[in-house]
């Protein structure tokens, strides 16, 4: 299957400052991708470059095999047939819902236009609100109207810039799932920019992690979580604590959280490693590789409890464990590691995605 969108070795600048560097990615027909990363990492700039609002310093962008941006030429945004949903919805306050949705399809005949509006309002489950105005709706409803309006002209690609950031966390997750279903129903490929990994995991078939203006990894949500390319990706897609370690011999390393059986070969005795430990990587209970950790603080959260531990070497860290374990504060608990993420110090900042591209 040929990609509908391809970005090839993109670079974007603001003056002399490089904001996007050496970014390459592709999007398949019907695919939903999420660009995930912290504020200032370049993800909105990348979205604007695809939309046609940001020029390229180098590289090219193709849509359905046609180059729409390069360092020397740009197709105007209005001629790309790319839909855009903004963070603040950008609905027209003086128009009702039906007229907002119809705004971009005035070229259609009246009957066809009304049918398309009715179809989309039903799709976003707002058909009963057609005559209401944006200020009469909740934030989630306004976002669904903005989505319907963007889909009305049947764009070849839909771009969404932080579409759920104005909503509370529970509604963000719910709406992310709804948006995924709506896009699936229309068969519209989309790229969604977000800093919230829950939204990205829920909505995206593919996730791209941006850090420092570079695409660190472009993969499925499962692959990013289980096999992050580097520590930067691990920190963005999950919560955890980074520990230093040292390889004792092939297959075994020493860490502040006890001995660790290494997940693969290729380590040499004496080599320094870094271990990114998430809550699911910690197992309480007696074991030859366990260390005794002292509980400094405990916070009960219902199904889980957050513990702050002090380790024998003096390090302290916080993690959550299932509340069923019920360890009291000021007690000592044996802890061991189970399959944490291991990075060698000489390769921790490299991206396998970039390496694959270079090969």
C-alpha cells in the first residue's frame, strides 16, 4: 500500500534556529497517527509544515504522490485539501451548528449540502443540536462540531493540533476514543498532535515521538511502550526512574535495585548501563536478586499505593504498587527488578528509527 503522506528529511527554521531536523515519516490511507512530545519539541511546527503554514528549509512533503512542499516551492494551504482542527475549536460564534459545519462546503448544491451536514451531525451525535450556537455547547461538543466541519469537504488528510487540551482528563480520553471511531467511519487519515500519552495511545494506530526537534521513533503504541528507542522516548511514553548499573558478566548486571538478568546478549563485563524502571518492573518478595528497601512514605490511592523507598546505597525513588500488597510505612520490603528497560550509555540517545532509515 502506498503512503498517502510522506515527509522526507524535513528541516524547519525560525530565523537561524533549527526547530525540526532530519524528520522523515509516512502515513498510510486510513491511518491515524499521533505526534507525541513535550511543549516546544517541534510537533506543532511539523503539523504546520504539512498544512502549508510553515516553509521548509530543506526536505519535501508529498501528498498522494504529489509534492506539496519543498525548500523551493509550496502549494498554498487552501489548495492542499487538508482539513485542520485547532486547539481552540475556532467555531464561528454567530453561526449555529449546522451552518458551522456547512461553512466549507458552500460550493455544493443546497440539497447535497444539507444532506452532508445532517450526515456529519449524526456521526458526531449532535443532530438534535443543529440550530444551537457554539456557546450553548460543552467543550467536548464544540470539539465534535469542529471535527464535523473539518470533515465536511472530505479532505484527503485531517490534521488536529492539541484537539483535547482544553478538556478535563477523563473527557479527553473519552473524546479521543470517539474521534478515532468517527475518523474510522469516514475513512479519513489523520495526524493528531498531543502532549498527552493517554490520548495518543487511545487514538493512534501509529505514534511519533518528537524530542528536540527530531523524530525519535515512529511505531505502534505497543512497540513504543515495550521497546522505546532511547531514554527520551521511554520518559515520554511512561513514568519511571532512571538508575545507573554495571554489567557483572554476560547476562547479569548490578543495579541499586539488586542484580538484574539482562534481556539480551551483547553486553560486556564492566560495561556501564542505564536502567529505566517503571512500576510494573518492580516485584516485591524474597528473591536471591532482591534488595531490602525501606519505606519512607506511603500514599493510598485505592487500587494502588505510591511508595517512596530508600535503597541500601542511599538512593530514594517513588513508585506505585498494587494496593493488595499493603506494606506499612516505615517497614522494609525486599524488591527486585523484572524486565526493566536497559540502555547502554554509548547508545542511549540514538534512535533506531533514524538508524534504520540510514541503513
